[in-house]
């Protein structure tokens, strides 16, 4: 299977996930975000939710007409990130009230970030992994929260903050994968792709002069 025969689909519209893949010199042939119900099931653990949603996104994308039109040598990768305090799953705020309450809940304490990654191979094999990172935030003042809310950066971010942006000034410590908190654990994603036969490193090799 040569490099020019293989196609990669990223089942996400996230510019952060795309940038992380491109950091490893992996450029998807197609971005295909999918719309699924991301609400947790009753008593569903954060880790389980992240894994389930990643799988559902990958499977939904793999069945799409646009993806099938790429041919029969297509890999699909999808991810979902969940922020939790204990078993309490924090929302992706869509309004300022929810964002403010989310930041108050995270203030001065540790939380965990789970990202589920799923790769579906051209033969339909499914490989998945969940990565966990512990993040500790400083105690946020009213001015901290007001200013961050005004920035708008919290919108549609798991846990209501972006560690790759202004939100990093609130983070005291990260124990584990930083890219996982951004939204795609790069080491684990590349390992999954490589393990399923995707030619990760072929583009790294410079052509002989």
C-alpha cells in the first residue's frame, strides 16, 4: 500500500485537532465533521463517554458517501474530549451563564481531561484508545472569570476553557499529555495510525537528490 494510494479522513471540524495532526506532518485528505448526540447516558463515566463518542463519530464518518468516494483505502480518525471532576462531566458551554458556572467549578481544584481516539481501517477494523490527563487550575478571581468570559474563548470548549489559548494562564499544572488537553493526544493517535498500517512517516523522508 503506497503513500499516494492511502487516504485519511479526520471526522472533526476542530482546527486544533487538524493543527496537531499537521504538526506530525499528517494532512487529512478530507475533513468530515459529523453531528451526533453527545449527551452522556445515565450514569455513564467520563472515560466511557469519550470512548463511545469517538467510536460513533468514526463509524458515522466511515459510512458517509463523501468518504466512500475516496476509494477503498481510507483510514478514518475521530476523537472526543471530555472534562470531568470525579464522575461529574463538565459541559461544553454555549452561553455565558453555563461558562461562568463551569469555570467556578474548576477553580482552585484538579480535574481530568479524557480524549477518546478511534481509527477505522480500510478493512473496517476499529482501534480505539482513551487518554487521561490531570489538570490543576489556580483559584480564579471574579476578574479572572469576567475577563475570560468577555474573551469568548470558552465557547464550545470542553470544560469551558482552551489550554492552547488564554486559558493556559489559569493552569498551575498538567500531569500527562498536553496535546490531550488541547483535543488530540498526538503520541497515542500516531501510534494508533501506525499500528493499523497508515504510512505515518513516509512524508518525513526527504526525496533523494
